C-alpha cells in the first residue's frame, strides 16, 4: 500500500503546473530553496527557433539570467542554454532541460517554461522551474 501511495505522489508532482518560478541551490548533498522576488522572460520567435532570456531576481539582490534557444522540428528541444548569476557569488555555466514546456504561438507569441538544471564549473549548481509564460515581456512579482 505504501508503494502505491508513493507512486501516486510522484506521478502527481510530475504533472504539477507551476504558476510561480522556483529556484533551488545544490549544496551539501541536497537542494535548498532560494526565494525568488521577481521574474520576467523576454524573447522572440524566428522561424523554427525561439530565443528567450529569463531573469530571476532573488531576495538577497542577486540576479539569475538564463539564455535559452529552443529549436523545433517537429518537437521542441533546448538547442542551447547558458546561465549567469550576478552578485556576490557570481558564476555561470550551461543549462540542461529536464522538462521543456513550449507552445509555438502560431497566431500569438510563443510560450516557454519547464524544469532546468544549471551546471557551473564545479558541477551542478541550481535547479530552476520556470512557469509556462509568453516570452514577449511576461512578468511576475512575489508580494
């Protein structure tokens, strides 16, 4: 019975539709949540490629920038991803898509979101969840 409950919880969490950005920092063998105070994403579709820049502003004033290039033919794939942390503990690295959410926006601009791993020079650094949002000037602020 416990296994069934565990499987149910895992399936339920994998289907979650996040409405707020989430950021976790890897350290000491596990993830620790970081507080996000504001989030925006901007970008543009050009043919079969969408380029987007997401920025998360953290409670301590640090800014996390993600540059994402999504290619689709026929399915969306993260073609390239880079991240940069500006602040006291500046760092940068590559973005890996764990789960990519993308709507192509035939009559409107594209929407992008998903769950991403951010790798730095010393290995895994962050895990971030971006809510599915239109990439043309979408903003969110924690009140």
